C-alpha cells in the first residue's frame, strides 16, 4: 500500500514541482499530459475531478512516467502518440517525432492545393514520410488527394501505414519503401506529381552533438543528420525535381536554422519561383519552389 492516498490536485502539484526542479520545459503541461494518460482523462477533466483519489497502481504508473520523463525520454514517446494538424499519430522509438513547425508546412500545402482549385484528383509525393504526418494531414484535409509516402526506413513505412489506417485514409495514402539516393528511386514511384513535400534530415554533423538528449537519444541519427553540411537531401531532390513535378507543380520543403540562402540557391538553379516563409518565431523555415516550365520530363 502507498503511504498516503493521493488526490489528482495534490499529485499534479507535486509532479509539476518535481519536473521543474529537474529542468523539464513546461513542467505543468508535462505533468497534466502524463497523469491524463494514466487516468485516461482529457486535461480539463483532471481539474473537474481534482478531488479524485488515485489507486496504488495509478500512482505507480504515474511515477514510472515521471521517471522516464526526467531521463529525457520525449513526452510524445511516453504517451505513444502526438496530435498533428488535427490528426492523432502513433509515434515509435527511432522515428522523427512530428514538430509544430512541420505543421506549418502541412498547412501551407493544404492551402496551396485548395487555392489551386484543380477540380480533379491531385497527386502528392511525400519524401521521407516518417510517421506519415505530412501525407496523412494533407489526405485528411483534402478528400480528392492521393499521396505516395516514401521512406528508406522499413519501420517508418510500417508506422505510416498504421497511422493512415488509424485515420481512415489508407486508401489514399500509399506508403512506399524507397531510398531517395538510389539510382532507381523514381522507378518505385508513378510521377509526375502536382505537389512534392519533404521535411528531410538537415542537421549537420557538427550540430548533432549539441541536440537535446530528448532528440539525440531517442530519434535515429539518420532521421536528423544529412551529409554535405546538411544539404544532401535538398541537392538530390533538386536533381530529381524535373522528373517528379508536373508542369506548374509545387515543391515545399522544411529547412534548418541558417539554411535559407544555401537551399534557395540550390533550387534557384531550376526553372522555379522561390519563396521563403518564416515560422511563428520569425525564423526562415519553409521554402516553396513553384515549377515554371510548361513541360515536364515525365509524360
């Protein structure tokens, strides 16, 4: 038996203080999310049921979650899922956890396709799909879109397929195991596409040791780091873009801090209109490249 009977309001307060002392960012939000997971309650219900006593098993489970969190296991991995553009996504160890800034990429993609008003089925390619966050968010928002969601990681393809199934878009999201850097990459696909999106690895080898332990110890290095000073994926995408995009198609990619000029220069060598967009913090984060040629390499 526990030494005391904990109530929701008491254990939340104690957990918040504990997480704060351990240097965890947003300790209150973390405590609420973890306790909500244990009790299977939304955040608001924790306060509506503030006098609810916890069982010994619930206290033990909550303490285990707190232990994992102070050892810098990402909150999303402990919870097992993350909300992204209104869809719930399963997350798995080793895969890139969807970030809020990537939601902005998805929102730009969705808005661009709506504004295009093509009045036909739209085909999208997601390069480096990971959990499938971009592909599933776009397909969920736009019922006339079909997405090929590509990744070189078998576990990522499996996770994306499961997430597509969980969100009711499995018939329109097609996870594909394929490596961008192999000569036969495009033979795994069916180009050309109206839209190509990607949140590729862009961290440099020099930056990698400085990443937070939540990232460095729980997301595979190959999902984060790219060769050629973080630019390898952008150069390869640019090389293939004439084969991938339809005439007047659009590319949207996320970039790392300080990569604005270098990535813009890569795509400016193509017949594209380049636009740089900043995230909510005012940092250049997304580059769009609108294909200006009337013809494509693909028929």
